[in-house]
C-alpha cells in the first residue's frame, strides 16, 4: 500500500483536538472521512502532533496508507473538495508519496509552535478565536529574558497537564523567543523535538504573568524548579496556539 505524507492547515475552533474522539468531532476524523470517501475504503491518518481542543495548525503533518496508487495531486484535490463540501475549516496544503518507513509522528526531528497574543484594550474582531486577547500592557523584553530560563533540558513537571501521559517530564526546548510582531501583537515562538501535554500553553501563561508584572524571572525559575503543577502560572487559552511546522 502506497504511503502519502499530507501537510495540513486548519482552524481548530470547532474541533475537539486532532485525535479521534468517540462522541466529538476531531480534525483526524474529518480528514479520515474525506479521504475515505474518495479512496472508497476506510483509512487511518497518523499525525505529527496531537493538538488540543481549539488549537490551530498551519503546518500539521500526517501520513496515510491507501490501497491504490493515486497521484499526490489527486489526493490533495479530492480531499480538499470533500472538506469544502462538508464545510470543514481544513485545507491540505500538499501531498507527496513517501517510503513505507516514514512516520509522521516518530520520524519528526523538530516541531515549531507559535503562540499569538493580541495586546490591546479594544476587543478582538478578525482575530477573535485566533489569538489570546490581553488588555493590560505586557513587557516583551522581560518576557523574552525570562523565557530563556526555560530553554534547554529541564524537568517540565510544573508546565505539563496532570493528564499528560508522557513517560518522562524531561524535555529539551531548543528555542523560546518572545517577539513583538506589531504594535499590538506579541508572538511566542517555541521549538523542540517534542512537547508535553499543555507545555507550550503553560509556559506562555507563566510568561504573561512576568510581562504583566505579577511575576519576576526569579519567580518563573522557582516555578520551574518546584516540579509541581500547582506552581504553574496561568495556562494560556488554546485559541492562540498554532502548530507552525514539522521538520523531518
């Protein structure tokens, strides 16, 4: 069976995350149903990252095995056509054939996430549901400086969900930059081979507390070293998080 690599973009607002659920619609389910409709057999998609409920993607990657040798362009166009007909806010950006040993999750070398904060008093309109609205001013320089304490290899117990199923809380964050994109937008760019459940949102929420003056950098370090979920600051909402890219 030929294997295909799909690069996918989606608005995660209406979905209960990437992973298929018994009672709720997920991105995986919507894609599997679209692919199965034109392929005329059941399929299973395997994603590079199990994004949470409400989290978006600009460069999610998945692989799927099909019974027939379809041209990649046909897979892309047919899938997108069905997704459009069913009003799913998902787009397949590209399709390519890959070797049988390619695995969207386990072959991944690096995952890139971006968290968007709109920092202004006025309510959101075009970015509603697509960014975290923070009304009070944030100090980007202090946030970036504090973020460097989370770069490198650490025990991230404080910054992972109590529901996290990872065997180890040890992760290596290669990059965590806080940058001002415009007068009103602040982005947190986080890069690592893999992340714990809720890790990025937990780190961003704690950094927001630094930016707002409620925490110092030392407070963030103390939370990191506490190895206690209760020491975590505010968890940023899902709406601002994007899986930007996966490197192989």
